[in-house]
């Protein structure tokens, strides 16, 4: 086969996303907290972008005349409401003035206005010895506290334990192998190094008993049974019956075989139920009390309120989103031909970036409101009556109503929450498919799960319903041709145990 290289020309069409479109899509899919972080980042990095305070209007102030101000030092001054007079910097326009000097003077101009610093929320940023912003210190100051790890928490307590040196070293070794839930997942024999005579098995066993006395109670256990027994032994109440129940019959407890346990222990089932009620206060993952991952805060992006006479009012919860504008002083500088070319281009680039951000935020508000309105119109019965009236709603239907692409709808609802008479729920949960009903209509999967929950909540707990019986009851409620395996799948998704484990004696 002959191989050679040659030039070839061809015409083709390719779709390329412009940076402005990419930013618009990024802003659209951001939840409100992420959007606020994005705005704060842009305020810190873009010198021409600022927050418009309430009562201020950028249209009432004329653009400064840079040429006059450079000659007289009087014209073109900008005074914000409540702002005191300050000396305006002179911007070099000759060839002998460097770009770095120009930008230093721009920073000095911003520093001289306390109001400007307040509006851009950078007054607390860290500076280095030269007075410049130190990005590393700034990032460190804004980094959230990671909190104390379980290992550090236990080591701090272990330093105060009075024990022999060998036991102390053995305890440190044990603590290093305790996982985030508080369990020791290795055997003590594995922690003993035959070539290291600092401590032996006897020291490890003593150390483990001392470690198991640390806080949180139950830490250092090797399994669930030991974890519960440690907590019971350190309880101020008399837990002798519960300790016998756990130590001998934990496996049968997990299988909900209470009558068998009662027969072997020579007591009635009511006594066992009372013991289980007292045991609920114990934690089977004590380590998570210290090292638990914090949940991210949730805030509604859309609010739905009922209107007198019927219907719902939909509006955005965007009061926390600041109104942005371009600093007029810098906007005027970007048009001054006497200013250094590189400085002018720098300002123009930042002004363009600021406008893109402002347009993207406005587009986000417009799209999110229209999509939310279409969803609320389609799911009005759900907002009035509850989950059992949730309808099947594909995203393509909403996209057709709004007149946008289905991908735009997907981005608009991603990570967003809606506050409604039915509570705070993810906006995406209002979409989904469904099944055909006996009357020829359709019912959403969410409504079917709500009916399942209603059936299980109303069952006789002494004789809980099987999946096949639940299927029959769903058919009686109008859900057509639902399979038993589908009922089992929904039950698992709803974290509902099988009939055997739902039974109460």
C-alpha cells in the first residue's frame, strides 16, 4: 500500500460555541448559592464591575472627562452618595509610563474610595508588604474551617490518659486504625510488629480498653455488637437486660424474630419492644458525630404562592442577587485616546466581560422564570392537592411551551429548588414519566409511589402487606398493569423494608 502526504481543501460547517454562549449556559445551570459565589469571584477579579446600591442610578452621573481631569485635576470627579472628597489619581499617557504603573494608580484610585471598596466587597482582602493584594493569603482567609478530624479528636484525649509508655504507644497505633465511623477494622495481632518491641499484645489489649472509654462513646469497637455493649456499659441507666439481649440474640433481632427471642429469654414480647425503644438512643456509627460531612445549605430559587380566586403566582427568589453595573469612571477611561493603548485595551476587555456576565444573569432570570411558570401550570393539581396528583411531565413538553431546546430546560432546573405549598422540593422532581390508568389517562411514577406510601402507612402492622397485595391495591386505585417487581423496586427506592421487617409484635 502506497502512503503519501498531500494538501486538500474542503468546505464544511462546524458549530462552535462562543465564549459568551458558554458563560450563559454555565450561569443558567448554577443554583443561587453557586451564582452568588460566581458573582463574588467576578467582583474580586474584574475592576470595572461593581454593585449598584439601592437608590443609586448609573444614568444620573455623567461619564468623567479624563482629558480635563489630567490637565486641571478638577473635572470628572466621581462622588458616590455619602462619599468624602479624595485626590483623584493622574493616569500616565506618555510612553515613559509603564503599564504596571498605570494599573497601580488604578488600584490606588479604588483604595481611596471607602464606598467603592464596600460595594465590591474586597475591603477585607489580604495585602502583602508592598500593599498589593496577596492572592494566596486572600484564598486562605476565605477557606472554610475543615473542622477537627476523628483521629485528632481522639489523639487529643489520649494525651491526657494516664498509662505506661508502652500502652500509650499501643493506643496511638490503635487510634490510627480507627475508621471514620469509629470502628477498629484490623485485628490486634496485625498491629503487633514482631521486630518492634515497643509494645506487646498485652499492652494492645490494655490500650484498647482505654481507647474504648474515650468520647464519643462506642468508639474503638470492632463490630456493631461491641459498639452497643460499650455504650450500654457506660450508660447511667440499668441496661443489663438490653446487654443480654444484644450479646446473645443480636442476629435474631436484626431478623425481627422477637417471639423466638422472648421464648428463649423467658419474657414477653412487650418487654423486648420496651428494650428496643430504650436502645434507640445509641449510635451505631459514633465516629460520624465528629467527622460527619456537613450538608450543603439549600435555598429556593423559585417561590410559588397561591392566589385568591385560584391559580398560583410564580416569582424568583433573587433578592440576594446583587444588581451589577460597570464603573463609569473606568468606562470613561476606556474611551480616552490619550490613555495608554494597553491600559485602554485592558479596560475594554474587562468591560466586555462584565457585560457578558450581566447579560447572562438577566438571561438566567428570564429563562428560569418562564420554565418554572410552565411547570407550575402543568402541575397545578400537585400544588393544590399533593403528591398523589403529580402528573407525568417530560422536559420536551415544557421546552415546547417555552420555545427553547430541551437541553436549556435541563440546565435551567439543574440543582434548583422550588418553595411551594407542598414544601421545598427539587424543581427536577416535577418532571418524569408515568403509567397508563384504567380510565385511559396517565399517572406519574411519583404519584404511584405516593399511593404506595399511603397503602403501607395504613396497613395493619401486625399483618403487613406483601408486595403482591400492594400491587393489587394499586390496581384497585386505578394503576393499570403494574408488576410485582415494580412494586418491589419502588419500595426499595423509598427505603421501605419488606413485610417481614415491618411487622410489629
